[in-house]
C-alpha cells in the first residue's frame, strides 16, 4: 500500500506547497502543516488541498486531483468523484459521466497545468 501524498495551493502566497501533515477535528479538515513551516496553517479560506492519485504521467510526474492532463489530444481535469479519480472534459465540467483515471494509459498522458496556476504545475517547494 502506498503512502498518501498531498499538496496545497496557498491562496495567500499564490504557489503550490508540499503538505507534511493534515490536522482534523472530528471529520473536518482544519489545518495542514506545510514543508518549511513550523506551525500548521488553517485550511479554511487559505489552502486548497489536492491528493495524489498514485498515477504518474509520461514524464514520471505525479498526477494530482485538480490537475489538467493532456490525453489523446484533449485536455481533461482530474476530479475525485464517487470514491474514484476521474477525468472530465475541461470544456464541459457539467458532464456527469467521467472516465476513470485508472482506465487510461498514463504513459500517453501529460500533466499540463492545474486549476490554480492555469499552466504547467509549479514546482513544489
């Protein structure tokens, strides 16, 4: 079994950050400790947390929830829906059917951006 991996888009600093640990109160995520920080940062309003799918693209880059991937000449958004990672057309996010990420050939896809940066994902710091 793989160790879960998370990242956070820091809305204040406008950059992607590596998550070291998550902190919960009951069933609610309240804060996250980020690499380079001494104290946890409240999630509410500041951080958008994305989970790694456990899949890598053609360039051996981890694919995360909220990434845009290029697959067979089309760009898709990676979402978490009904207990699975799925791809949905970024031109029509209202589509209710989304292909399972596990059903595609990851060697044929490439991460080209994410919801937060709008372009190729920034290197995590």
